[in-house]
């Protein structure tokens, strides 16, 4: 019987159970959520998951589990990679690499 990898949604659900409850978005030089704006020096990438689109390259994405350096905020950031990735500064790009 084949062993399937978890999907993006399943992985996000597992991370929510681990306390990654915020939804981050890239805002050029920082990541933002409804409760905060974090500069690259204010957060750590705890885990990274890459999902390849089986039939469509536009389905390729990276899921980041992120926590603030003070430990008060934990959340996830989903970003495409390649041509479809969000525009961001070099500093932010290095942090997410």
C-alpha cells in the first residue's frame, strides 16, 4: 500500500495543534498578522515544509512555522516559490531561506 505525504492543509492543522495559531503574510520587509508586524530580527523559523505540485507548478509552496523571538507569537506563513513567490527584501529572503 502506498505511503502518502501529508498535504499542506493537514500539516497546517498539525501545526495549529502545536500552538502556531497566527496566519502571517509577507509585507516586503517584514511578516505581518492581525496582532503583530515582525521584522526578520524579531522571529525565528522553527520548521519548514515544501510541497510540490504533482501536476501544476503553480501549486508549489513552502510552509513556515514561525515564532517571535520573545515567544509570545507563533504562526504559519505559506508562500509560493519560484516565479510566484511574494516580493520581499534580501534580509527577509535570507531569513526564510
